[in-house]
C-alpha cells in the first residue's frame, strides 16, 4: 500500500518502555570486572515468528517494513508479512543486516 511521504517532524513518536537502569559491578583480583543487571530478564519471544504472529493478531495493518519508492512509501503490515511466511533473510534464526536489500526485494514481490 503506497501513500505520500509525511512532512519531516510530523510523524507521531511512540513511547518506548526501556528496562530499568541499573548495574552491579563485581571487581576481580586480576583487575577484570563483571557487570550485570540487578533486574531479572522479562519474558520475550522465542523467535521472530512469535513476534510476527502476535502483531498480526493485535495490529494486522500496523507497518512492519516501509520502503521509499520515488515520492511515496511502500508499506507492508504485519499481516502481509505473516501471510507470506515472514519472507526475511535470516541466519541461525537472526536477521542478517547485510541481506536486507534481498529481503526488501522479496517483499516487493508480494
């Protein structure tokens, strides 16, 4: 779905909930230090597929990936990505930044 490009500075910004800040420092006799968070790890998705399924259910039309195409934007929602099998180039279950162009090219075909 293509639409015109919004003017700079007019797009709404979402609030991002970051983890609480804090660090514990363990100093060792050899001069090394171990840094760790005093807060436990919160639940997280096992893989990208779970993330896609969650947002395809909760906000199917929300933009997952957008690409500028001339003076317009081509936007793909979570539902479209999930419907096409999450066509993303990954290696060992993790996105590969060097292959993002191939990912976008694949998604253009949708």
